[in-house]
């Protein structure tokens, strides 16, 4: 049985995408990490939330902003923004223009930071 991926594995994948200035959807990330059902998206989300906490503590751009939803707007799912709220980083809406604007700004910071 293989080991479960951890935040180090997650960060390697996300940093590689950031260096290429590319986003990634949740399902693709789950596959790249080798996380299999059941609860694969939930497991991936838990890793992303831990990454968000790490970035907040380190005062770095939110690397998890690389991961976007394939449905509707190409921004992270509402849980991403909820985690930011819990961390005291963001206080706006979890969807719509405000979330899109914040995400775009953060994505630019991530791309610049990992260039």
C-alpha cells in the first residue's frame, strides 16, 4: 500500500504549476497526487487548507490559489475563501466579482513569487 500524499507533495505540484504560470483543477490535482476514492476530493481539500495555513503563517502568497473549479467561474471553490476568512486574510464574498478580483490578484502574486 502506498503512502498518503502530504503537504510537501502538494506544494511540489503547485509550485511546478506556479512556475509555469498555470492553474489546475481539483480533479486533476487529485490525480497528480495519486489520491484515490473514496473521499479523494475531501482529502485533497484538507491538504489545500493545510497549505493555506502554512502560507498565512509564512506571510507568503496563497499557493492554493493555483487550484480552480472547472465549473462556472475559474476560481477556487467557496471553501478556499472560507479558509481565508478563518485565517483573517479575506473578508469578501465566496463567489462573484469580489472573489474573482481577489483571486486574480493573488494568482498574480503567486506567479511572481514562484517565478
